[in-house]
């Protein structure tokens, strides 16, 4: 390594960007964007492309029982746990070219830099593409990383079916056969990494608004989902005096007032969204009998989520405009705080290039949520235009992405130079 | 007429109730209630039954181009405009036995009383059953009365189709053929009545709550319908900070707050109902792009409706939680105030039996809304259990209904004894 220049500074930004453009061919849609559903033809070709790129750099290719693909640059001490970098190559049905892929191609760019510079690092470095992060073809998503981290039962994953009745198991068998035919080595057991790093687009507006090209992500918000039911009494809209009404819409309206007030009592990191709302019988001239709505509640701090959960439950026990309410939690995912030491290393690398960078908590899920249960994990975000993702309009600025990938390489350099392990 | 007893007191309550039970056979549903869609077999049989009842009392039977059926008890002066009493015999698809029918059978009970007592009144008295008040088979409703009062073009009425593609015209031809075969006389032109009286169930909770068997109705509320659209920006529920959101649900919520505040500035006769509400894309973890909701706004006073219309329009021009709004009036029906002198006559008859009776404004439409444009018109209400109608659970107490029909007879007596006409 040059004593005067960081690994990131020596990274070939031109090649990084052309790799990113190259991979966008697999599943490209006419008019822009791509469709690369997990374990489909385009997704499998992207896996093979990744292996070919790694092999050209002298890396070995591996795959596991879930079709997760690994490129390994051997270390001077092959027995050390590898430093793992990556994300996913699959996409939503009508998506952009950066969600996931950016993090895989960024890992490849780091391997390419180590190789070009002929760096013989002590610790093995691996780049991974996780299978089925999106969950668009087979729900739920993050299958590969959840299995790898021992967080999800393989039988449950394999039994999932797509819209055409094809099982995850059948689609996976086809993929594994292609990887085997390519000559990649099968790795039956997960190798616990030294640490996992994931660069991802923000999928939110903050970095663009602040004009910052990269920042460290300190964790992933917890999410509670609720279904709320408000039960009143249907009646004629013309003949029923206001005082005699038990109007489920007005009950829901009053309850929403109280819920938003409970939310406002906490900090501005709370995300509170009512995304679904339905009335029954849903007739212009009938007082609603029932209102049903969803709540998506997020916060990085488990205690805040618990306090709001309690507050919501108390509110649901009250009467609203003469109506009874019922609140049911339909999903709970606890917040994840990334490893503090790893976050500090990444933040140093970020601040060296961008002193004004904030730290963010991810509002969306990522494979890192599962890896964090297995090894020190942290993420970097780079901005995407207007926060748009899962759409062909998803867009990143090349200049921003280059700063982000150079920052990732700098962080890798810092980690490889560390004497002690993170744990 | 007995000098010591009113017409109402001499009315045969037993027979009135058995008539009401008799007509409930036509279209009776297993388990209660009835289905007597307009111009269907059951509705036509109910027409013939009515004619037979009238003819047995010495009345003549008439029908017109819309299938409206009239029983006429001739007056000593046949040239005088008839006093018209009635309502409708058709029903909603799954209805009770009183909505409409009560008013027709009550008119028949008045004819029966005049006949039994051998009263030779000067002015002709007629009982009518209007065609298609409900509008359940052929929309919109109140076809017969609207045509009779010159308020609706016959071609438009005849062109309406039911769910099976049968036209009003075809169904009507079948009905008219049956009426002709029965021997009823065809009346090509409407005969403008001296006055029109309609007894109807309240279809609201007020009289039951007050424990009052009958009251006079002073008019029919005006109704404005609106469609409101609130447009925000769809975004990820997890990654979009609260301050960056343009949440269409929260915009609609704030606008509803302002609308209800505008309503609260008026008296408690305002009826304000949001019966339909929809979000788009209606996904748990997506901030709503659009909210759409309906408003049903009613008041007896046109000026109040106009003031609220203006207030609603001003509110829709503002920004709500960062969202724009659009308000469109989809329907407007002006309020009707019934003839003051006729209302006074009815109210005297009501107060003689029930001094504590309130006066009400009808929240629902009735055939009287059209007749009021043609001749002095007023209505009586009698309570129905829990305000329920358009359902087999629709129920009236026999004791209440008897007081109501006796009150109607008393009012008829007062009108027949009047020297001068109402106009």
C-alpha cells in the first residue's frame, strides 16, 4: 500500500462505474431500470458475471445451500475469519440498477484495488451477494442472509412459492446447478465473518437534502405494524341526528388524533404512517359501521417503541365518538444497533472525506439486519435522487457513488491494518 | 260524521292493521321482511290488491302512464281537485313491510272509514301508490311522483335498465297491461291535487327516543354530495423523515378537522357524514399518495347549505400537511319546506292526540319532495324501532301506527271541513 495515499484514493473509479453499468444489462427493461427477480435467469446471470469478475482477479468463487455467492481473496493467514463486504443482486419487479447491486459492485471494486496494488493482506477478504433480499418473488425477503446468520429455518424458506406456483426450492436447484456447472466451490456451512460491511443507497431524502455523498449507518429502525378496528353503528346519513350517531369514521378520526399526539410526545425519529384505511359499508349516505386502518411505527430505540406500544394499547381501550376500538400488533421487528467499534471505524473513514456527514439510522431493512446477529456489522449510505427506489427512476450521481466506494475501501484498509480483532 | 267523535276515532284499527299484514304477503321473504322491487310480479300484485280493496269500498280505480295507481272516492262536487293521500308499495331488495306501504294502507283506512260511516264529502278523496319510489331496481327513484309533478322527463325514466338489462319501459308495459286487464281506467294526464298527505315511518331514531307515536314533518332536508381528493407524495414509510413528508392521509385528517369545525359553527340540524374513504396506494409501509373521501351534507335551510358550501370550497383551496386538495360537488338537492298552512292543520291534529310531539324535518327523500312542487304537501312520521329501515328488521309498534293513522284521518277531516281551499 502506498504510504501517501489511501486504498480508496487508489481505487479505479472509472472501472467501478463501468462495472456498475455492466451489471445493469442483466434484466434491463426497455426505457430504463431493471427486473431481476431472485433466482430468475437475469439474477443467475448476474451471479455468474460476478464470479467471472472475481476469478479474473485471482479470487476463488464459492456458493452455499441458499445460492449466496462469495468471491474470496485469500489472506496470508487463511485461518482468520474473512472480512465480508456485499449486498444483493436481485431486484423488485420494476426497479432501478443500484438498490443492492451498488454494494456488491463496491465490494468487487475493493477486491480489484487490492489485486491491482498487489496487496497481500493477512486476513481473507470476501465479497458476497445474498440471495433474495427483496422478497418480491418469494416472500419474505433477506432469505440468504437470514439463513446464513442462523435466523431462519431453511425448510420455511424453501417452501415459499412464487405467483406461478414455482417453489423457492425448485428455482434454487436450477440456480445451484448453474453455479456448480460454472465450477464454483460449494460451501456447506456458513463461515462466520470477522465483520460485515454493506454500502447501500439511502432510499430516503436526507443525504441528498444535506448535499452529503456518504454517511455511516448506526443501525436499523425497529418496526411495529398494527391493524386497528373502530366499530360503530351503520345508519342513515340523513335521518340520524349527530347526537345519536356512533360514526366509525369519526371514531377513527378521534383515535388518530390521540395516536398522533402520543407520537408527538417522543423525538422526531419516530416514523408513524397510516398507509391503509377502509370504511364499511363505504356508502356515501350511510354512517360507517366500521373503520379499519394500519399503523407502521418505527424507531431506532426499542424503549420508545415499547412506550408507544403501551400508549397505543391504552388508547384503543377507550371509546371514540361512541365507538369501540381494537388494536392488534401484526408484526414486530426489534431495532438493531450496529457494532459501535465498527461504526467508529467507518465514521472515521467517512469524516476524513466528508467532515459534515451525519450518521443515519436505516428506515428500510437490509441483509445487515441479520448479519448484525452474527458478527460486527455496519453500513454506509450514499444518496439517491429524491429518495426514490424500487422504481426505474432510482438514480445516483456517479460523483457521490465514487466518494462512497472510496470511503468503503478506506474503511477496509483501516480494518485490515488493525492489530486486534473487533471482538 | 258523528258530532262527538273525530274521523280518526271511528277508524277501524283492527282492519287497518290486518290490511297492513295482508299486503306484506306480496314479496314476503322467508324469515321476515319483503322484496318487492318496482314493477316486478310482487309489486304488480300489490297494486291489484290495492285496487280490489278500493273497489270493494265503491271507489273507482285509475292508473297513469307511469303505473301510478289511484283509488278515487267521488265527492259531491266531482270538479273539485281531489285530496290526495298515499305513498309507495315498492321496496328495497331486502326490506321491511312498512316503508311506503304504511302510507298507502293508511290512505286506504281513511277511505274505508269514510265509506263505513257513509260520509258524502264534497271534495273527492284519492289514495295513490307511486311507482318506483325506492329506485332500487331502476335508479333514480321517485319516478312516478317526479313525472306526475312534471319534474322529470318520461323518456329518461323509461330508458333506465335494471341489472338484467330489462328497461323500465318494458317492465312498465307489462304492469300497465295487467292494470288494463283488471279493468282500471287509464288517466292520461295528471290531476293536480288539492293537497297531498303522506304518512311514513321516520327511518330515524328521534320519535322512538322521545316516546312519541306521530309528528308532523315540516320539510325535507337539502343534500349536497361532495368528492374530496387530497394529493400528497407516496414514499417509503421507514426512510422518509416526518418533516419531509407530504402524507395524503395526514392531509385529509387535517382537512376533516377543519370541515367538522366549519360544520360545528352552525346549528345541530346539520348532518355531516364521511361515508366513503380510500387511500392510494393503500399499502401498510407506503406513505399515501392520495386520499379520497365523500361528504354527505344535509340541512333544512338552503342558506346554511350555501354557507357551508362556500366554507368547504375555501378550505379545499388551502394546503393540508403539505398536500393539495380538490373538492367537487357531485349532487345538490335543494331543501323543501312543506306548505305552512297544511303543516299547521296536520300539527293541530297531531297535538290533539300528542301534545308533546315535536316537528321534524325529513332526512330521507320521499315522493312528497316532488308533490310539494305541484300542490300543498305535508307529511306525518311515525316511529320505527331503532331507526332501522331498508332491512327485514324494520319494525313499528301497532299502537304507534294506529295513533298515526287516526291522526291522518283527523287531518283529512279538518281539511274536508275547511270552507276555503289551501291556495
